[in-house]
């Protein structure tokens, strides 16, 4: 078993890369994480995330079924993102899993699964990242205040110092060309 954990700031293309990898490689099994935030326009339950209520999170937490979680204080109140013990991962299999997570989530996966977790950091220059964030909001969300909060917060969260502080090796893949990016990640997976 291997888990390929994709991390990166908002606007680096994590969701797009994740979906393209799944379309191009039938040897990858997705791990879908959970969130208490509402779906964005075009998102589907069970594809990008499992969209659940805070009550569902609390029940899973009380039942000791949460692998890792983090809470973001957004302009809309707290949103929780988490991974659950929900039988998506079979540690005895020879499957290759792919998941999108945060640095803290990647660290927790490393603590649990050790060398079987490969962390891939998607990166794009700040100007392009901001343009992508803005384009996403103009396509229907129009939540510019939250977009700015996430942009600034991620700039701090994904600093080189944080990678080092968390003890995570920074395998950086630049995503300025989606096809080259997916190809490079495919080579890492091979």
C-alpha cells in the first residue's frame, strides 16, 4: 500500500490534478475526505468531499473514528475538514491511494502509515495562484472575502519553515501546465 498525499495552497490546482490523475490512471484509488462547509458550485458529495454536518463530525469523533481534523475560522464561521476511519484504506492491500490534504493532515498520515505516505506539494507562483482564486470566485461563488482570507492564510501555512517544522519532505511539483504536472506526478507514482 502507498498513499500519495497532495498538498498545496488554495488555487494551486489540487482538485483538478486529483481528478485528472484518477481519469488517467486506473491503478489509483481515491480517498475522499470530509468537510462541514457547504459545497461550492459544481461540487458533488462523494467526489470532492463528503459534505456532512457538524453533528456527523461530533458523532464520529465521539466514536473515535476521526484520523485527523482541522478547523478553519472562516468569514462564515468554523469549517471542519477531516479524515475518518471509514474503511477507505486497506493497509494489507497493494493499492495505490491518492488524497488531498493539508500539511497537518499529511503529517498525521505520516505518523500513522510511515514510509507508505508520499507527500506531493503542488506549487504555483503567487500571481498565478491569486488569478486562479479570483477566476474560481467569479465563476459563481463570489465569496471574495473568504477567498482573500484563505489566500493569506495558506501563504503562511505552506511556508518552507512549516514543511521543515512538521518534518515533511517537500517534494514540490510546479503546476503551471496541468498536463506536465500530472505527467510528473505519474512518474513519481511509478
